C-alpha cells in the first residue's frame, strides 16, 4: 500500500510540474521584405531586334510587366507584379513567335524565367525571403533579351552551311 501511495504521489508531482512554455519564434521581417534596390538593370536590345520585338505584342506586354516589377517596393507590390508576370508569360508561351525568334534558345530561357517566377510566388506564399528569387527572374529575363541580340548579330545562312555542292 505504501509503494502504491508513493507511486501515486510521484505521478501527481510529475503531472503538477508545469512545462516551461517555449518562447515565441521571432521572425526577422527585415530579411523577408523585398529589397527593390538590389535589382539588376534591364539589358538593352539592339535596334534590329527591337524592330522585330515591336511587332510582337505578347513580348511587349511581358516587357511592360517587367517594368512594373522594377517599380515594386514591398512584398504586396511584388505579389501583384509576379501574378501579372505569370499571366503574361503564359500568353507569350502560347503565342506565335516571330520567325527569327522561334528557336529553342529563346524558349528555354523563357522556361527558366517561368521557373523563377513560380519560385518567387512560392516564396511570397510561404513567407520566405523574396529578393534573391526576384533577382533570378530578372537575370533570366535579361538572358532572354541577350539571346535576342545574339540571334540578330549572328544570322548564318543555313543553306550555305548545309549545302555540300
């Protein structure tokens, strides 16, 4: 009986001990805020490529949405700009490309940009830092613009290269 009473007292004492409450986790909101000052500059397209792009409405829409992304100063602005960019990128992917730019080099860079757009969107939704993925989006966009210049500057005649006669 005394052993049973001793065990009961021990159980009551262990149950009565209050567990220490864990301190609430503080989230550093400065690290999560979008830092618009670190954005890379937009790469310029040469005049020949600009003339072709001027007649490509889906690319012009994407370009104007990128300009909105450059104007974003906080995560709320960034979220709106990213949603708009995702829609414009989808329209660009479905649209007919100009004949000269209908290449895998352009489409693959666009796919990389799409990947980073979704990465930024996930970072926003998961309350993660958004500056680094947003920079990657702009770097992918600049890479696509650089490829437009490369295509315009190195137009080789495939018939001359492949003609064996």
